[in-house]
């Protein structure tokens, strides 16, 4: 089966916040993405609310009819409280610092083992599927199993950077990581810098891939191709495995 596409709508909120007001409409954007074929909606609210706000998350919970994925750092008490309040389909745990421009590394599941075990248990008891952001490292993935997480999300920036010059070399660590994760019974998500150029190749090499979360590139492409066409273009990248 093809991997599912979850559209991260943070950039819609960034544009809205740059002017104030309600244009573009985050809720309408999410609904249109679903109508155009997206399998889920992702948001990554940060404490400074520079893009998606906590109020947006609450409103989206009432509107999203596909899978709802909320990303964030569980070391922020307000984030944990929000997730437990809304009970999304999935929470993706990302170790980003306050003020960080964008996520740039995965969890050290060895050093952070106890913390991750405790917080994942909290989400599991609330019936929320958990995914944790990790680099494609065998030791990290083996240790991820012991955290109790349902899935991992492979951090794909290194793949994206290497794709244009050496695609096979760039994807190799991710192939090995996905094979190991699958053997260990973990679901496999992926995200960061995936786009129309590199997504199809990546998906073809990872046949057990469950889901990709894409925001920046997809919303940027929508400026040129239109949102409906863009969502369907990304979907086609995933259905040609």
C-alpha cells in the first residue's frame, strides 16, 4: 500500500500571522487539503505561537475528518496538556528547543529513554498513537522500541541534501533504518525537506513506509500549481511505488 500523506499547514498560519486577521483561513486550508486527497493534517504548535496557535489546534480538532497529527516537544507542559485535551490521532514527539527555526535533529533514545518511556505511557493511556522523531541510526531505533512508541518518524534532511548528487547513497541509511524498524514492529513515518523532486524515489525505496508529513515544500509548490493540484501531485509521488 502507498504511504499516506499528511499535510503540515504551519506555513498557512505563518502567512496569516504576518498580516494579522484571518486570511488565509487555516481551517479552510485544512478542509480543502482533505477534500483534495490529503490523508491527514499535521500541525506543530510552538510555545511562541509564531505560526499555528493553540486556539487553531482546538478549532482544527473540530474540523479535521482525516487523521490529525500534532507535533511538538513534550518537555513543554503546555504542549502535553494540549495533546491530552484534544486527543489527536497521533502525537509526534520532536526534541526542538524554544525559538528554534525548524526541527533539526531526532531524539537520543538511549539517553532520553526514561523520559520518553514515561511521557509515551501518558499518551498511550489516553489512546493516542505516538511517533518519535529520530535520525536513521540503528542504535537509536533499537532503543526506540523500549520507549513504547508505536512509530518512529525518520528525519529526512540528510536524504534531501544528498539526493541531487548521490540519490542511492543518500537513501541507503533510510532503507536500512526502515527495514530494522519494520523488523522490530515499529511503524515508519518520515518528514523534513521531502518535495516533488525527491519524494517518489524515497517512497519507492522504503516499501514499508506508513506516512510522510510535508509542509514547507508542499505549501510553497501550491503557490505555483494551486493547492488542489499540488496535493494530488504529492499523492501521485506516493502511489507510484
